[in-house]
C-alpha cells in the first residue's frame, strides 16, 4: 500500500467507532491518536482547533498520506465518519471484489 493512515479520535465509542473497526478489520497498519476529552476542551478554549488540522472542528479525522509521485507524498485530511468510510471503502477494496472472491 502506498499510503500511511492516522486516525484522530476520542477514546470513546461513538461516531468514529465504525472507522476504527474497519481499519482494524482490514489489517492494514495505521496510527491511532486518541485525544482525551479534557485535552479537546482545553484546545477549544485556547483556539488550537483549526480547520487545517480539524475540519468542521470535530472528530474523527483521518490523515492519509499518499505517494502521488515517487518523490512527492501528499497528505489528505478527511473529516466526518461517512466521508472517511467512503474513502476507506474505495481505497481498501479492489474494484469488483465480493465476499465470495475474498475467501
């Protein structure tokens, strides 16, 4: 795989849980950065939550680093659970595969 994944999320079971489950089930390596709720509140008070780091000022956020060219990797930032799941579905599943062909 020609990209690295980093999921930023709270250490709770909520809207980002399907993303985490999909990543774990896929078996691909990824980094999980858990942001404690206390830290998130402090960041909000000190205005450290910016759109370039946290689109929509919310979690989960997925950072995907693709090797667009051999010498120039690029980082894409995805927010919102449904957008992340759509990206992962298109990235992790080869086109045309089904459950019966994977087994």
